[in-house]
C-alpha cells in the first residue's frame, strides 16, 4: 500500500426529514445564495422547504446551473455573490450544481482573469487561500461531490477538473426521499457513475491494500444488487438510501487512499460529452468495457480479482474469467437502460479523429495508472467501442 494522507471534513446529515437541520449549520444573519439547476427543486417543493428552514438569513437564489456546468453561467453567479457580498453558498441538487457551487466559492474570492486561470490550470495555478463556505442538499446520488473537493466545469468544447481542499462542503444533507421523483434515466446514470468511480480506483494493479479493495468490491456488489431495483421501485426508501450512501462513499477519498488510480475512462468520456453531448455516465459505460478489452493484459490481476470477488465467477480459465467479467459489466449497464456503443449515440468512426484531437490538445497523451495509454491506444479503445 502506498503512503497517503486522508482527511475529510464534510459533516454528513443522513436520513428522512433532515432539511429542518440546515439552520443549525448556517449562522443567523448571514447572506446565503441558494443555487439549483433546471427547476425540479422548485417543482417538487424542495427549494421552498429549504428557504423555510432558514429564517433570520438574507436569502438569494440562482437557478439554471446546467448538467456539466458552464463557466459562463457560473460567472454570472459570481457577479451576484460579489454584488451582494454573499457569505455562504447552499447547493440544492446533484453533482453538477455542487461542482458549479465549488467553482463559484473559489472564483468569488479572485478576479475574473484569475478565475479563468483557475479553471484552465487548476487551483494550484493561482494562490487560492480562501473560498466561500458551502453547504449541500443532495437530490441526485451519483458523483460523490457532496463529500469531496473535486469539480468538473465546462468551458468551450472542453471539460476541466478543479480541486481545492477549501471546497469540501461544510455539511451535506442526504435525504433519500428527495430522490423519489427523479427520472429513471438520471437514476441509471447515477448508478453507472458511482460504479465507474469505484472501478477507476480499483481495477489498476495490486498493492496489497486489502481494506480499499474490500470496500471497493462491496460498493460494486451493492450497486449491482440495487441498480435495476431502485429504478423500478423509485419510492423504496431503503433502496434509495443504499444507492445514496454507496454513491457518496464511492468518491469521498477512502477507496482511493494508498492505491494507484486510473482515470482514463473519465478522461476519454469527457471528450464524448463535450463534443457530442453524451451524458457523462453514459460516456463512461461506452468507454469502460472497450478499454478493458484493449487493456486486459495490463489490468490482468485486478480484472481476475474483480471477476471473482464482484461477479462470483469461478471459471478455472483466467482468460474466460476476464472476458465474462467484461461482458457481465456491459450487460449490467445495459440492464440499467444505458447503451454501451458509440453507434448507439450516432457517433461514427469518422468522429473518432475529433476525440483524439481533443485529447491531444489538452495534453492527454499518456493516460492510465502507468502513464502508458497513448493516443494510439485511445483510438483503438474508441474504434473497439463502435
């Protein structure tokens, strides 16, 4: 196991009817900006409940944060923050709203030029020494953003990852009942997103990290068990509770501590989202099985363990074992209603050049946990995914 530091300061407030507790975590008298997405927070009454729970604060609202939140939209919120001297940010939504709120929390403390530099070069590129405090009311379990310091922001035709320890939410309210009204496709995306988050921290190469491996395998088995069930039974509290908690634990730092990580699937998937508008989770479901088929010798030992520990495959022949694990993973995504081929989304072989150009222009020439996944290999993965 590698050396590592681990600290996660986010307080989780989990369970039914916890919205009233927001007032315990945001001081009276402060100016609060409530941020949300496309309107479901208003439609289903969540926004009004949040506001009712915050008397004696000065409340402002900012809606319209997109899936894959855009820099231009977020900078409008930054203007609002600076104009009214907002002191606290409260994200009501899923990963996109939370990611956008994290960027706003940093950009509100620096100039517009520095904000753009922050986006393109990361929080380490400029001296970000303060950020506005953030709280979260989670309505879509998927990204784990409610308990980590990462954000992915879109600008132009690209997606950029930004991270700062200053953007850990101070608290996150996780009430599974707030997810009952989600469309089935969003729930499916959430399951797939959490699944691949774990995979990218687990199917690399062994470093004798038994706790991390066992935790990863447990989350993966749980997601396989509840994935289709929670889509078919949207008001089943226990199913949604387990989905919510597994998705949070998938990317809060525990699974990835002390182990090699490979975010190639996400990196290639981001290009599919930016160029062709494929949902983030769907892009991951396209790339993952294909990447494994191309890279199965590099990931041989962990794929064998994945086959045995997650899928329960006891086939003696390791080659067959690996192939079965890959096919079962593809079938799992398909069982959620997620198609796993580029052609399912109208993406043709002639479009692959655009993806490779996007990767090259951002310097993604050496991906994977061993930095040997070249652009030529990325091309093979995409061709195999057709």
